C-alpha cells in the first residue's frame, strides 16, 4: 500500500455507510468484516478493500503494522466490547490513531415518548 488508507472495523450499518462515503469521496479504505454476510452487504468500489474473518489482537496489530494506515475506525457493534478493546489496544501498540464510531444506545427516558410496561400483556393491551 503506497498511499495512506483508513482501516475500518465494520459490523454495523454505520461502518458500512462510513466506508461507502469515504470511498465515494476518494479516500481508500480497508474494511474488516467478521462474516460472509458482512462482505455481501458492503458495496464494491475501487477505493474499498474488503477483509473477511475474525482477528485476534495479534492479528489486528500485524494488519495495522503492515498496512501503513492513517487511522483506524472502530465501527463494530456497540456491545462488542471485547473486540473494541482489542482494536484500541492494537492501534495504541502500533501508534495508529484510533477513532470510535458508535451508535447511540441510550433509548431515551420516560417522558421522551417512550413508555415502559410491566410485561408483554400490558404492552399488548395498551397497543
């Protein structure tokens, strides 16, 4: 890789959209997805390189060292805390800037249009 790329650990809609937006705007990206489904939903673009498969911390560090990336974006699922910790640790070990793209998991509070019910029956009765 001669020019600086962005490494994105995807796994969410946000990660896919980020990769597509960057690619469409001339920013080359390598996108890591864990599954074949992740590969299928990613669009194809000359500025996108897809890498499928799960990596441990050592594998992430090796990828980051060899790739010469300008930055690493963690766009994995908000609850994939172990994976996020490995990505952050790997980026720090290699000296690559780490960015976290995380969807808001705060579903709001009572009084903000959300109602809470004691059980399914109470919810069904309300509906």
